[in-house]
C-alpha cells in the first residue's frame, strides 16, 4: 500500500491506525533541539495538539509512523557510527505538508546515513502548512512557497553550521535530503537560500543556509500546469550539486517533476545527476522491495564521493 493511501486513511481517522496525542520523541540517547528560541515566526493555528499515528497497514512489511500538528519545530542530531566523514545531511520527511512520515522518511534515513559515517540531522518542521490548507483540506496554491516550513529549513541549516565545531562536522559539507513535499523543500532551500524569510533571532542566523549538496527524492510541486518549472524555485548556477531519484510510474507527483527540474539545472550549469526507474511508485523511501529502485541509496553514496563530500 502506498504511503499516500496510508496517509489519507490516517488523516480520516479510519480505524486502521492508532493515534495518540503526544509530542513525537526520538529513540533513547537522542534529544530534540528546538530550532527557535521562542515561538516560531509567523506561527499559524493548527487543528489540534501534536499527534503521533502508527498505521496498521504495512508498507514493505512495517507500519508507518506519522506526526501532525507540529507548532514547535525541532531537529534531532544522530552522530555517525565508526569513522566520521565530516559530512552532514539535514533530512526533511515528506507528507504533503499535512503530516510528516517521521520514521519511513526520517529516522530510517538517519540509520542509513550514520552507518556510512555521515551525521544526520532530522528536521521536524511545521505541519500542516502551506501550500496545504487544513481548513479546506485543499491546496489552492499548490506551487506557492512553503513559507513557514522553509523558514524552519533555513533556520536548521544555519544552526547546523553554527554548531559545526561542537558536533564535529565540516560546515562546508552540509547537505539536504527530502522526500516528496520534503523534496520540494530541498528544491526551495537550494534556490531561495538568499531570500530572507524571517528576522534574524541570534548569532546562528549569520550563517549561510545554502546547502553544499541536495537530494530531492520523488519531489513534488516543481512543475506548473503547462509543464514548466515552478517559478518559485528559480534555478541558477549557484544551485548546489543535486541528485534526483523518481519512478516513472509515480502516480502522485509524476516523473515530470524530476525531469523538468533536471533540465533547468543542466541548462543553468548547476551540477546534477538523475536516476529514473520504471517501477517504484511514490513514497518508496529506503525500505527494500523487489524493484531495482531500492538500490538508489547505494548510487547516492557513489555520487557523494564523486562530488567530494565523503572519501573512500
């Protein structure tokens, strides 16, 4: 069952999932860090308290844990196992700006990255948020800038660099990886890093929010109705090296999302690598299936070595 179907079921409280009103907490030994010293800027109302939901339906043999009604965005740092490469990845889960697939596109990704000697910073950003509008359960402006969520991404990127010495990371090897809606945020932070979306709050905001590399995985919101690049992701030669993955049978966002973004990056002279697969659908994450698309993490590891972010 695709994540999209599971998410719709969970949001409808269909009885096929267990929901508990509580703040999501990482596993033992990890601590969430609030990314704002006080209330997040431009905080919008949400329909309830933060809620964690576990699906009864299985995706690749496991349930999916989701979080919604996030008003206090946080990041959780997962230190690398064994050799520390110095590289860091800010992981941005997807979920249509309605929820966050916090394990499937979050903690499981951190488990993979840390096993490769890469520091993982998992972002729990504000949802519901634009372009999704919970009051109408709709997206009237589906390709608009996701301001509040992007504020959280910008702030997290700056905090990672601000704490580089403390966390034993290289501030020049900080990238982003996001899935679906998180993939759109990856494209936004890759192209809008010079746009000031909030008033600086402390010394960390003097740091750059530009990623050193970017990995949008089955991204959405990138293409207009007439098949052109969303003007809210203005690609230039300054856009960081980018690694794209999508399935040709993605019936949620469509493979044209990656194709149009790839074409714009190549035309602008921004380094880009794309991998397309015949099968995989939408929301395949890192969980192993029978399809070759399951091997995309291995290809991304090669790419990271190619662009000099990690060494053999």
